[in-house]
């Protein structure tokens, strides 16, 4: 049995690792991983500069989703798992060029504590009154999908969308709350509205259940930290996975240019196959972005190709700035801040990375990690590194009131990374689209999809989907072999 994996990001690497485990255990299979770039890992990319860990892409993963931590432990990285410094966790929102703290008791965009909500400067009196009256919302029957903005505005008003939902979700998806699917992005809130009516009442009920569950032993849970990373950066996970793979089975700098059915299998053609017909495989895992998968599958199943191509993506930019702490003066408490679109700035968010994860930055150093781009600021991708760095420094100085902007206050190190069309957007109707995609995929034996466009955008989701795809193809092929053997015996 020969299997192919197209795409060497974290989903593709997780799939390859799963197949390598099966092969090493004696399963009659081989695999080939194709990656168009010269490096593996996709958006997981870290650099250590003078002892400071700088993340070009995701800086961590959600601890609640166990697939990433489980894989790290399998790879011998358990001792390097590092929980977020939640004792110091505090997030700010920029409102009228001033930092305003998110009120205590905020859970999944829902205020659950009266006094912090009543006293916060984040919302106007009108919005606070609306939040209080939200407790009276009656249950709402299940209806069709809608945007996150529509759901939040119906309960808490437009100001809550602008100052809360949009900046929080922009930091995760790089998208627009007016476009993102409530059913897919916030399914818990949709269900709470159906059952309780009031999101506040629903969240309080869920919180009581969570506290009861917390009394049960939570082995390996990183003491309840929201985020987890690796001491040496997320690149550690990539390096550990690559070290477990058969080098002969990995082809970097090899773009796949064609994919077609060949009998019961698949034929893959690369840009290097100028005259060759391609290579035959029994199964294929497409671990590319959905738009790239759509291009490859157009010739096989046009309807499937069009569905995949219709999944929108946004681009993003990360700018890491390293300073001496004395250079920039005192920063606000907490992990960083978010910037609503209404503020009219290029910067979407900034993380004080040296505080979020302790021990990854030398004493006396500060790492400020800014995010730009997103669905509304695609043009920033075309700016030069120097322009982007200057823009971030100017906006940080205006927001934080520090000396970052000063001509003499050049950062000790600056790093700019662009991620083009890398962040899948779960737009309104995504759930229905996924159902159509699954139907089309089920009609193409030996095909599986994995990545951030389908059932979760985070690192744990991609790992789960990659490993699941590998297991399914290996099991499917084994069933075919077993059925053939039974037929021969008869």
C-alpha cells in the first residue's frame, strides 16, 4: 500500500507521523509527503535570537484540546511543555486610543459578573443596560446560520460587537465578525440561546457545571492553563516530527501540479515530472489549504473543487520587536491588547510575549509581538518590512505611551513574517458547506482532507485531523486487503 500526503504543515506532518508509526510496526505500507516549500511545518516557525524565542506563526495551542500536548508527549517533549502565565493574564481593548481592561467574569464574549460589567469603561451606559436586560431573553428555536456579529448584537448591541466580539475573533481568525459563522465559530452560544434564551444565564449554568467537573482529577492538564507552548518554541514540535519520519519519504521543494484518478487509486504529478506520467498511490491525504486542494481536485470532481475553493481565507503579518525593558519603560499589566477596527489602526493586536510564557525571554528583555493584516487589511502585505516595523512602532507608542517611537529607541531586533492566504474563515454557511464536501469526498475512495479549513483552525485540531485521516486510510486499505484474502480463500 502506497499513500501520499500533499502538504507539509502540521496536519500533513501529523499524518506522516501516524503512517510512519504504522510502517515501523510492520504494516505493509509506504508513504510520500510532498511539500512545495523548502521547509516543513507551515505556519509553525520559531527563531531564537539572543536567547529570546520569537514565534513567526502560532505561539501556542489551547490546552483544553488535548491532541497537541498528547503528540508532544509521544515525541518526548513532555518536559518542554510550558503553560501560560495565567496568574498575570489580563487583556486590554483599545477604545478611543486608551487601554481599557476586559472586565472580570467575561466568558466566551458573555459578561457573567454584575459589578465588573457595570463599572467597566469598555461599554457605554446604554450597552450596560442592554446587557442587564439580556437576562430576560426567551429561548430561541433553532434557525439557520447567521454571523457572529448578528448573534452578539441581538443580545448585547452593536457596541459589544465593535469593542468585544470583533477584536477577540479577529485575534483568532484574522476575520470579520460580520462574516464568521455563529454555528461553527460559537456553537456553544448558539445552543445556549436555543436552550436558555439568555446567553448570560446559559453561561452561568455552564460555569457551574465546569466548576463541578474541575473537582474531578485532571491528569496532565497543565494545571488549568488556558494556553500551552514549548520552551524552545513551536518549531520544537516540527523538528521532533520531522526527526521521526523516513527522510526518503519526504520530498520538500516539490509542488504537486496534478491529481487524478487512476483505476482504484490516484496519480500524482509534480512540477518535476515534465514528461513522466506521475506516480500511482492507493490513497491521498490533501493537507494543503482548501483553495489549493480545490485547484488539484477540479479535474477529478469539479463540484468538490468549487466547494473547497469557496472557503475564504485571510492573510496576516506578525512583527516581533525585541527591546531592553529599561528602553521602553513600564508596560501595562497582562498579556497585551486588542484593537477594534473602529480605531482605524493597522495593528490588530499586540502580545507581551515575555509575560505570556515565562522563561522564553532573557531577564531584562521584552518581546512585543504585533499582528497586522486580517480580512480588512490585505494591502499591508505589499508594504516593505521597514514600513511595517515603523507603522507598528508608531502605533505602539501612541497606544502605550512609551518611548518606542523615539528615533534613538530602535529595537534590538525586528522580525517581519507574512502569511498569505493562511487563515481559513468559517463564513456563514460553513457547516452546510462541510456537509456537502463530506458527501463528495465519500464518493472518492482513498481521499481524505486535513487542515485548518474544515473542523477547527487551531494546532490541536490540525493534528487531530491529520492523524485521523492517516488512520482512516490505513484501516480502509487493510479492510480491502482482508476482503481480498477472504475472496481468495473461497
